[in-house]
């Protein structure tokens, strides 16, 4: 089955390709020569819908988007919808440094990643799937795999951060992996 994934992010594309396996052919925004779609929504849900709807209206093909935020309890669920540009520069290193600085000496380090995946079928009907993984923010960076906040996010029940896990290990338990499993269950039940 052919699917368009409304992302430019090569890390997200490899994660999803790895999880989907050979039955699905996935095209990203780069493959379609698309520019980044502006995320003008004020929530993760809105941004996820904006991206998938934009692509469906343009290509009239089955497509999906994901929008993800890191929500830190003690920071009133920030950075949340602002996760990509938390430090203002759009660079993960700066975002991580700012988050660690804002949590310095803080004992409560509870956090969760939340993904909202919006899927448009070929008829334009859309479905929403949520994936949440609970964990904590470590006091320093650990690991080099993955992207974004992976080096400082340790999922509950694990000693490693996401950046110390392989792609498949992360997919098993991650926010995006959980949302994707729900999307796949939907696709195979039709
Ligand atoms: P996006 O808007 O869905 O691309 O996600 C916003 C930001 O959240 C990204 O720029 C990353 O910094 C962060 N993010 C999203 N997914 C992940 C993940 O799986 N691991 C670590 N950080 C992530």
C-alpha cells in the first residue's frame, strides 16, 4: 500500500519505515519536493490535522501526519506544542540545554511524549490516533541515537534513554510507535 507521510524529518521517516516493513511504500515531503508545511495551530492536535489535510487536499491520496510534543509536568506541560523551537533556534542541542537548565536541582522530572497521528484515507475521511509514553528527563545527555530530546528522555521501566536504544527498540515503546500501531490496526481492519 502506498502512503504519504507528511514529514520532512528523515529520523521520523526511518522510524516509520522500519516499523511498517515492506508491505507499505512510504513517501515523505522530500520525495514530493514539498516545502515544510507551516504549523500554525495552537495544539498538537491542530498541527497534526493541518499537515495531513494539506497533503490530502493537494494529492488526494491516503496520507498521514504526526505531531509530537514533550510535556514536562513541573513546567506546566511545556515545551509541548513549542517543542521544536523551545530555545528559539530550532536546534535540538539548544532545546535540550534550555530544558536541562530549567530543571536544574528539580527533583520532579516526570515527562511524557505525546504524538497525535492524523490519517486521511483515499476518500478524505480522517481518523486520529494518539500515542503517549511516560518517563523522566535525565540530568544529563546520554546516547547518540535518535533525534530531538531523545538523549534526555528515559521511558519508565528502562535504564536507557531513547538515544541509547536501537530504532526497533524505540519503536516498540515510543509515542510514535504506539500511535503507529493504532494506525496499522485501523488499516488492516478495513
Ligand atoms: P514535531 O512538530 O512533531 O516535528 O515535533 C516537535 C519536536 O519534538 C521535534 O522538533 C523534536 O525536537 C521533538 N520530538 C518529536 N518526536 C521526538 C522523538 O521521538 N524523540 C525526541 N524528540 C522528539
